């Protein structure tokens, strides 16, 4: 009787083994995103690397890896991995946007701008990174001294995400450099409304106010 019970338990264990294996793999695949959200970027990258080695067509692993590489300031690697991911899934907008970020930090302004423009042209209005893409576009236009273009891009960015003080400061700066002083004051004032102790916003407002006297 004991031998029979032992055989039954062994048989049940063998039946359940594939299930545990599947659950284990699923948990492993989610670890990278959890690690990323917890700020453990190097560990997230390592998990994604393992996942890609096991399945080179796993797009999610490329996406999370690129996010982690950007956060870890590994911009060249992020660019390479984003391109590799896009070779697997050419229309993945997350990879399009993160490739823009990688190129922005590498100083590849035109290449970055191309990716951000492609992203905002195809992403839904409520897309999670639409505001961010417009912000980066504004920063690129500031680099290129195209201040009116920067005003348009950054104005769109703050409409998407109005609670980010730094974005308002940069909008104020773009308007200031374009000579649109009254509009610059409005942007700096909004930054100060969000953070009354912002030194950059206060300095910007003081500069513009002096020009209006």
C-alpha cells in the first residue's frame, strides 16, 4: 500500500513539473521590469540579457533593457540594443522612442529628432511617453538655437504633463531666447507656482523682468 501511494505521488509530481517550470519562467521574465522599477538597472540588464539569449526575438526584453541602459547612462549600448530590437519588431514605438533618447544623450541631434518625430506621429495622444518625446524635441531645438520650434515643442510637452517644474523652466528659457518675454514670464511663473523655491525659475524671471522694464 505504501509503495502504491509513493508511485501515485511520484506520478502527480511529474505531471505538475511542467507547470512549475512554466510559472518559474514567467516569473523570471517579469523580474527585469520589477528590477527596473526598483532602480536596480544593472540587474535588470543582466536578466534581459539572459532572456534575449534564450529567445532573441523577445521584444519585451529589448524594451526593458533599453530603459535600464538609459537609466544606467549606458547610452551607446542603449542605441545598439534599440536598433537590435527594431530589427526584430520594426514598428515598436517604445523602441523608437528610447532610441531617440539614446541618441539625444549621445549628442546625435538629428537622429534623435527623427525618432521622436516618428514616435509622436504614430503614438496615441494618451501615449505614456508623448510628453517626454516633445520635451526632448524642445531640448534639441534649443541646442540648435531654433527657439520658436523649441517653444512649440515644449508648450506641447507641458500641456501633456503640466506638473513638471523643469519643463516649464525650459519653456521659459526657449521663449526668453526667442525674445517672447511676456510669454517667458508666464512660463517661469508657472514653474514658481509648482516650486516657489526654484532658483532657476526665479533667476529666469528676474532676467526677463529686467528686459521688460
